[in-house]
C-alpha cells in the first residue's frame, strides 16, 4: 500500500494535463426520425484526449446517429466528476424529455476510492433521477475501461486500479438488472497505443470513434 500511494502521488503530479475538447455541446443534426439524446459524465464524455468535440464521443456519436435520424442532443460533462458529483449535475439539468441518456462515469470513483456501497447507491440514484427528470429514457451506462491497460499509470498501481475498476463494473452491471430501461455497454477495443491519448489515460480520437460506433449500434438496437 505505501508503494501504491507513492505511485498515485507521482502519477497525479507528473501526468500530462489535457484540456476538454472545444466545440458545441448541444444542437440538432441530421434528418429522419427524431431522437433526443443526453450525454453525461466525466472527462471522457467531455472529450479529453482530442482537441475538438467533432472528434470526441459526442461529435462522432451524433454524426453516426444523424445519418438516419434528426438528433437533438446535449452534452453535460466535466473533468474529474465522480458518480456523487454527477448526481448534482443531473439535478441541475432542467426537466425535459430524452429518448436516450448515455452515461460515462467511474474512473474517478476508482481513483478516488469510492466505497462499493456508495457506488451502488449512486448508480441507482443516477438512473432514478434520469427516469424522473427525463421522462423514463433508456439509460446506457458505459462500463469503466480496463484501467490495468492504461500506460500512463505505473505498476503495480495500474494492476490495482484495474482490479477496482473490474469490481465496480460488476456492481454496475448487477445494479442495472433492477431496471428495465438501463443497460451496461462494455466497449470492445484493443487498447493498443493508438487508442490512448498522449497522457496514456484518456481515449484518443480513434478510441472515441470506436466507442461512438458501438454506442450508436446499441442505441439503434434498443430503439
């Protein structure tokens, strides 16, 4: 544990600090069947790892869906958000109707040592809030990525955080089974160097493309 703590401090001090992607965080795109989409979460949702929102998750997902749909979309995302902080963000969003809510949260819960019981409680609160505030949308939770493959982390810290991420994913999946309108999507990608940003921690534009494609497929299937 002392080694892990020392490595955690070193990573926090030395890791490259990348900004959130620049660009629009709401809009309408495409033509066809109308879809109301909300994307919420942490730095990955905010597009850290790429310079422009058009190359981030939101931009690439909306572009994919807009080929056959009119997509009214919003992005509410901030670097560093934990599941607890995300609850506050959702509470501040005005009540409106969304067909789909895409949630990306958990990496900061892993690094911030959120207790397992708190994590489960927060996931339930997030889904319940979405149901109440957004007219019972379909909620798609993105599984926490395999943090043991993040090259920006040192070993054995990387291994230990990977174990924590795996456990929180198991709890997220189990919790989601209590809700008919909620599911968990594990993104299938190789996590080769080109899929990670310069910091070895956030997704690259290529990773966002794969993520967006798999989310779009999941949403189209559940529509």
